[in-house]
């Protein structure tokens, strides 16, 4: 981010809407990506993303710049909102596996990629939430192991174990699914 993020946070907490808007614009794409992968339903994801940024506006004063990056803090809020949603709705697996449209080079490749993306999304939804969160944050969001461990409230070693078990389950689920086809 070109502007000092700590300064933007201070200004945002002070009610500066333009500083808040800059923070939202910077953090919206990675948070949207994470929440969409967790929820797999655009309407649910939009609600959680909106609530995450509302909390940035209303509770930004609680953010401690020295303890974690803002992106880690926001991912933690979004993660907890996803978990709360699953608990409230008594669901472990999202209802749909909708994926955002992706550009491809042709209809055949598009068909193959959509099929693979759906298979991967479906397999991701079958692994436990903590393993799914760990994989999404580290592999798709690009968060460091340390930041992801902070969000999930585990040690780095425990995070690496979660990811290893999750990847193993994904490989098993995908190979089983693809052998059946």
C-alpha cells in the first residue's frame, strides 16, 4: 500500500471516510477471495465481507498495529464471521459451489477448467473447516504461515500439520472422484 497504513487506520478511526475507503479498496480483493472460497455462495459471502468492513469502521480503534498486520486482523474477523455463520445455520459445508467466472482460451478448455474447479471446490468443502481455512489462507490468499496461525489461533507447527492433513484429504477425495469418472 502506497500510503502509510497505520496513518490510514488512525484517520479512519477518527472518522475520515476517504482513509477508510482506501483501506477497503486495498483489502477488499483478498478478503473477498477468502470469504468466497469459505462460503461458496455469493450472497452469504457479500454479507460477511460487508460485516467485516463495518467492524473495521466501528471497531478499528481495537486494532493494535504492533501485534498483527491489518490484513491478518481483517482475515481473523472474516474467518470468525464465517464460523459464526456455519454454527448459526448448523452447516459445516456451504450449500453451493458457485465459482466466479474465469477467462479461458476456448470452449473445450473452459469446460475442462470449470469441471476441475468445481471438483476442487467440492473437495475443499468436504475437508474440515480449519484445514480448509489454513489451505485457503496460505495457498490462495498468500498469507504467511505465521499470520495464518495467528488468525486460526494455533502454532505454526499445528498450522503445518492442519495443511498437511487437509492436502492429504484433498488428494484422496480428488483421486477417488476422478477415478470414478
